[in-house]
C-alpha cells in the first residue's frame, strides 16, 4: 500500500518551488566536514525480489515514529524502491519524515533514539537532511523540514515508477548491475548510488515532465 497524504495548510505555506523540486543539488560537504555521524561499513549489497510484506513493515515503522513523536511527525511516508509494487530492492525500508525543523535535533531525535533509531547522517548543507537507521525492521529514516524539495522528488519518482512499467524495468536492471559491481568491488553504498545516478536522472526527467514540474 502506498501512503497518500492530503496537503494541509502548514504545508502549502512552506512547500518548495517547482524549480527547486526539479533541480538537483550535488553539493559536496564543506571542507573539513563529514556527513557521517556513524561511519559507513563496506558490506555486500543485495537486491531481492519484491516482498509483499514491505508495506506492512513500513506501517510498523511509521507507527513507531508516530508513537514516539506524536504531533511532531508532520508527515511519514513510504518512499524508495520498497514502496513501488513489483520493483526489486534492497530489503531496507526508506521512510521520509517531515518535522517542523529538521536542524533542531533536540525536538525529535531523542524521542526516536528511545525507540531504537540511530542518528547516522547529518547534512546541514543539503536541505538540513538527517538520516537515522533502524535495525528491525531494517529502515532508513530520512528527516527533512517542510520546505525541503527532496521528499517531493521521492514521491514523484515513486509514483512514476508505479505507473511506468518500462522505467520500472529499466531501474530494476541498473540496480542489479550496480549492486553486482559494488559488491564485487567492495564499494560503499554511496559508490553504489553513484553507479545508478545517470539512469535515475533520466527517469526523473520523464517523471518531472509527467508531473508538470519540469524546469
């Protein structure tokens, strides 16, 4: 099941422009800065067949987030490959969490840490993104503020792949190829993601046009 969430008044005041949504930012960390709160480790990257239990796993994770944060969880959404029916994926649930101010970690991080989430990535220079990991169910929780364009990209990409069988198959192929190269080359997850980037950007262009947000 794909979550569909109505736009509420607070969202319409702080949504990014269509230009921001359709524009990619490849900013590197400032000199001397690292995004890693917990250093990454090299491990095999496994792409598995679609699992019908992934939506239920998302609901479990979302329930934990909402219970921990209450009204501070403005939006909790299933994104990434496990949110697309019929798409092979890493068995890790990607979740976007919108809070009032992602850079004010004291307002949300301790509550999530108390229920098992571990702050792993902090990127103030990239839309104030934070990422937390959960061990079971395995999940990556991406934390943004309402004005960040990235969650909008994620939803557009998810919905496009759900509708477009050709792009879904194309993305599945590149994921398997990238995972094979990355695993045999003992590469990190960031290197795996870089191998997919060109095809992802091509698919995004078509998704943006279909959604009417092309720059």
